[in-house]
């Protein structure tokens, strides 16, 4: 049986990996393990040791504390706020959208942002 903390840490590993556009294989190579182990960490099937979490944090360029952020609010069953799910980063499509958004030149990105605001007010 998986522990909720292990599941949360695994989700945070996956979210950060997606956000930086890294594959499981690439992360595994940087950490010196097989990609199947990354899969097990990300699902919470295997617990990440402290030293391995340190290596993963280094490879993903975040502090170790990053993997524990939001843990208390997740346990409290944080509700949907303004139509946005509490676990927005858990949605691969949303992460892909954010990555694509920041790839757009700043002046065009601002115009796209304003368009999205107008469309959301209309809906």
C-alpha cells in the first residue's frame, strides 16, 4: 500500500520533470538509475530515499523542499478555487500549455493573455 507522502513526492517529481521538458529516461540517466525506477517513484509505488531525492532535486534544479510543497493543503482536500482545480500542475495538458505560453515572445504573449481574459469573461 502506498503512503500519501510518497504519492505526493512522486507527483511533484513528475510535475517538475514535465515542466522542464525532461523524459523519465533523461532524469534516470542524470541520477544514475533505470527509468523504471523513476516510474515507480512518480507513482508512489516506491519510496524515494533521502540521498536519491537529493540527487533528483539536483537534476531537476530545485531544492529538496520543493517535493513537499503543498503537502498539508493536499491532505486537507483543498477545494476547487474559481474553477481551477487544486492540483493544476497534475494536468499534463495544463503544463504543456504553460510551457508553450512562455515560449511565445513577450509582446505576443501579453496580447494572447489579454485575449484569454476577454474570452473567459464572455464565457
